[in-house]
C-alpha cells in the first residue's frame, strides 16, 4: 500500500520520528503546513506525526486534518509525541478526527525531548537517552502500522484537560507578542524563512511578529544568534534543536 507520512515540527522532533519511520515503512514524506489534500490523493495509507501541545493538537495539525475530510476511505494512523504529560490527548485526537468524518485505525504515543524550555530545560544526558530510546519505539510502532492492527483509544481520567487545551489554543495566535529581540540579532531573516505560519516579517531588517503564531517555538529555538527571547526570563537559557535532524531538509 502506498504510504504518506505527514508531520509537523518546529524543533525537529516530529521530523526525526518521521525519518525513523521511513526506515521501516516505505513512504513519502510531507510537511503538513505545505501539503494540500490533492497531494495525497494517490495514497492508501496516511500516517500523521504530531506533537502534543498543551494536551491536544497544534493548530497546523488541526487545519491539516480538516483538509482530509473527503478521505474517509483511507487507512489512517497517528503518532503523537510529547515531552511532558499527554493527559487525554490521544482520545482528544480520536474525537477530533471523528468530528471531521474520519477514523484512525491506530493512535500511538511516544516520549521525545521537551522543547517548551520557556518554562524549564532538559539536561543533555536525558535528551540523549530519550532520543536513543525513541528509535526502538518508532520501530515497534512501524511494525504495528504495517500489520494494519487496530489500536483502541479510550477517554481517561484527564479528559478535563481537553478544556485546558482549548482555552490555551485560543491564545496561541498572539503568543509571539511575548517575544523580545535582543542586540544579538544579525537581521539575517532566518526566523522569517522558517516560520510555517508566516507570522514573521522583516521590517527595517528587524523581525516583526504578527497575530497568527502557532506556538511552535521554531524561531525561538533555531535562531542562529539566540536573539529571540520570551520575555527576560529566557535570556541565556538553553535552546533545543533535535541533534539528529538536518534542518535544511525539513520543509
């Protein structure tokens, strides 16, 4: 069966998972923000690789799923990765899928390094350990997907977190208003070029943030000069970029 792996990623975790998956499943790779439903017409199996944002799905993933509403006959599998706590995210995703007339044959969860370092940072040795373990986890998931197994997902005790997700998601478009640019900025325009939401414009050679942010933190983590901070509390704080990823190929 012809397979498409569709991922969303800001700091490389989803791209890393997708590339590991391709080693086990022959597939073509698609970056969700740059993919239209017509691009997937010839694929019988679609695998969605998504991070969990605040117990739910990132905005670009929700938009992408909505584009697939005419593809109910296809075989869908979903891989959700997270750094902290997944709460009821798997069932939330199942319900969101069904609300668009779709059904996922399986939904899997796996741990990846936390990239929300605005709050705290993860020690390098833990990042290395988690990335090493992720290879085995992806292989196990790949075998399950190849077999076409159904994987049931049930609502759990943390379903109240669905409302927290929805409340937080409303704030994301304005999230970037909290970014500050320090004097390290070289005006290179890299942040503008990697913003999948097109939320950054270079005005007078300085990044200007608009109101359609998706809170992926790509600009914050991947700025070559670490010139973007979220308020003063992140000054000097370590950034995160998945060390397995060649970001020039993540598009």
